[in-house]
């Protein structure tokens, strides 16, 4: 038993880190939902949603900053400090990639949205929802099955994103002759696929926390 684990039995239930984690994942779902809405709307209706994604990105950065400030000023934490840092960083990385995908669509004027882009935003949204489920279960680490089940779903979604991405890129090279469009679409697809990778990274952290406290 580590000193940190020992002190968990002596102090009141955490009131700082769990709410911050939950705020971060709730914000992540809003970002992923908005991005999925973007790719299902006509181009002229997207600007307002792009602006919302910018705002969600800023909120996420503020939550990450606040979590790291709490980490630097609190001696007692609900679980290992390294895991707290890894989890909030993983969530922030997902948000960064979702924001990056939206930014590229806006800056590169990607008016025509492909089925693969829509599918990847759908996969990312579902993965973010499962991260949120797992994070809420961190308050009671005696019941880890919901966490591990959510992590398994995230891993399957990440595998699906790889398949969608590979097929989309192959189709792009086979059917698109405009080199500029190939570069643009491949870039958007790549960032969306990276977001799914980051979701898997977050699930790895969550599963590690669950196993340590099982």
C-alpha cells in the first residue's frame, strides 16, 4: 500500500478531482456531438458550430489547467498523481484532435463531407460517451466492471476507426485525381483517426486505474 493509498482512508471523499474529470468528459461529449452535427449539415450552416467547438476547446483547456493546479497544490489525491495527470492529459489530447479536425474542415473549406468522415465523427462521439461512463465510475473503484466494459467498447471502436480510415484513404487514392483534394481529405481523415487513437489512450489509463484499485 502506498502512502497516498493509506491516506485515502483518513480523509474525506475527494471533492476536487472527480468533478473536474466529469466536467472534462462532459465538455468532450459536447465537442464530439457538435463535430458530428457539423458533418451532417450544409456548409452554410456550419460556422456557428465551428465557433462552439472553439469555445469547448477553450473550456477543456481551462479544466486541464485547473486540474494540474489542484494536482500541484494537493498532497492527498484520490489515486496516484501520475494517473491523474495521465487521465486529464489524455482527455485534453482527444479534445485537441477533435478541435483540429474541425479547424481543418473550416480552414480548408471542406464543403463536401464524405461517408467516411461522418463515420469517424460518429465513432469518436461514441468513444467519448464511453470515456464519460468510465470516468463517472471512478468515484467507486470497488465496482470496476463498468469501467472495463466501457474500455473494451472504446478499444473496439478504435479498431473500427482504423478500418474506416484505411478504406477511406485507399478509396481516395483510387478515385480522386486532384492532388490538392487528396491532401486535404487525407489530413482531415488522419486527425479524426488520431482522435480515436487518443480515446484508446484514455481507456488504457482508465483501465490501469481500475486494475490498481480492484
